[in-house]
C-alpha cells in the first residue's frame, strides 16, 4: 500500500467515526440535561409536598377523589347532559316547525287564535307574531353555551330560516324568533323543556358526597396517626431520661408492632443499665473499703513527710475512683423531675465564689425545667469547675424558651484551640500545650458533662467567649 492510499484510508475512517462520536456526545449531553431537569422538577415537587404523615395521607385520599369526581363530571356533562339537551332541543324545535306548518297551512286563521291555543295547551309554548322587519342584533353568548349551541344547530337543521335566540335574558324562559315571509314568529319556551337543568342537584350531590368522604377520611386518619405520635412522644421522653407511664401499644397492627418493639428495647436498655449499676456499686464498695483501710493505717502510723505524701496519693486515688465510677455510672437510676434552674445556677455561682473566683449569674424565661437534678447539676458543675481552674472571672447565663433550655458558661481564661474543641470531650484526654481542663485529674470532666447532656436529649458545644476565653454551651429540649 502506498503512502497516499494509506492517508486516504485514515481520512475515510476519521470521516466515518466523526458523526458517530458527535452523535454520542450529543446523546450524552441531552441525557445529562434531561436528568438535571428531572432532578430539579423532583426537588421542586418535594418542596411543595407536605412533610407530615397526616397531611400526606389526606393528600393521597383527596387527590384521587378530586380526579375521580372531575372525570365523572366531565363524562356526565359530555355524555348525559349533551345527549339529553340535544333531544330536548330537537323536540322543542320540532314543535316550532309544526307550528310553522300550521301557520302556513291555515291562512284562514287570521288572528292566529287557534295556533296560539294549540301551542299553549298542547305544546307548552307561547307564540305571537311581530310585524316583518329586521332581526335584533345577536346578544351576548353565555359562558356555558350548551343550550345556545344545541338550539342553533337544531333550528338550522329543521327550519332553515333566519332566526334569533335569547337564552340569557329571562332565567326560566327561552325566546326564539324566526323570520317568515310575512311576519316574525316569536316563541317562548320553558328552559326546562329544552335543557337538562338539574346541574344544581348534580353539583350538590358531588359536593355533599365528597364532603362526607373527606370528613370520614379526616376522622379515620386522625385515629391512625395519633398512636404514631404517642409512640414518638414516648421515644422522645425516653431519650430525655423521662418516663411515659401512660404509653401502651395502640392503633394499627404495624404501629402496635413498632410500639411493642420499642417497649422491649426500652426494657433491655434499662436492664443493661441496672446490671451495670449493680456491678459498679459492688466495685465501688470493694475499692472504697480498701482505700478506707489505707487511710486508717496511715492515721495509725503518725505524721511525717512520707506519710503526708502517701495520704495525698490516697486522696488522689479516691478522687480518681469517684470520677471513673461517675463516668461509668452516668445518671442511671435518677428520675427526672421539675427543677428550678435559676436556683441551681445561683448555687454554682456561690460555689465558685467560695473558691475565690468572681462569678455572675443571669437567667431569662421560666426557670422550672424537668431534668435529672443531681446529674444535670454535676454537668454544669463540671463546666464551671473547668472554667474556674483556668480563669478568674466566670459568667453563667441561662435561657429557657418554648423548646430548649440553654446554659452558657463563659470565662476569661486561655481558651481551647479550635481544632481541639471536639477532642477534649474524649474520655481520659488531657491537653498538654493548651488549656488542660482536667489538670491533675482524670480527663473525664467534659466527657461526663457531655454524656449527661446527651442523656437529656441535648449536647454541649465549645466556642469563643466574649470575655476572651472559652464559652461552653449546654442545650437540652424542655
């Protein structure tokens, strides 16, 4: 193969593959745009959808009901009303055509008395004759012009003469004028004889049945959603460390199954906590017995530098043991009850001032909050003692609204670096280069405080204080 033929082959191959590549690129681009549009439409639809189960269930029941009623109304209007109105209008026009034939066939009836009597007594029509002339200008067409259209079609088909109709002027009568050779024939017919006028009954039936179905659906869904809300309230109370004494499984089978599963889970958790508490109580009793024996032996030995150092070690070991047991035990066994938080914060201020620190307290809102008093006071006391260890001035602020209790502890100490503000909540962690919240302790102060806050359904966060040091914020639901 020569060089020229080889180049021609490559050129042809490029020409063949180029449309394919371009088509694939176009398809991928179009598919990406369609998927993006679908994602945008899906997000927009989700934003308009209600979030509650009650509202969504009502929507699921109401939308099909409205669609069904609309379809039924459309079919009824298109098939029944159109058919009935067409037959009625055709019958009225046939009567008018018969009257025109009588008018033409009996010229001896000069005053048209016989024609009027036949029309009124036999056909239910009122007929009179106007002098020849021009027809009135066309009047306004009604918005729903089914009768107007049907009458016009029938008059054109059966009589085939110039006509004028008025279906708007009088509510219960229809006026028809037909131009004859020597007069204008005016006919008044009852609207009900030319039009199926039971729309009010049909609409009332639709609205009435829909309202009854809607009321039944609302009552049914309310009874179905109420057990789910009670289960959610019981789970929330258990998460906050509170009891739900009146809770029992109710509602549909699936809801009762979920409630039974929750009760069993709650029992297993409580049983595990009781076993752990019993074990820790035994360990605590045994270790305290040994430490008490050490203290007694040191007291019998007498005084001296070595004895003082040993007493200090035993005291430190006692404090460490209490911290370990408090961390492992948590707040188990304590019952939540209404507590005056303003008074509790005032006690913390007094404790801080007794240890030589400047402290101030402020509380806003209703002070009575349902918490586990001893555990929550220990949580706040750990934060205050942490601030007192590294600062001279402490500010304690409480705020209670309809949803949360928020307590902030500010100080003017060195603070904690931003990268370490989550690390300090880990058990047994001590900071070396920066502020050490458990200097000389076990490193459990903040870990115990966060554990207590989370057992109440809240949390503790650390931030910068306006006083220049650290701000610890406790936030729990009320």
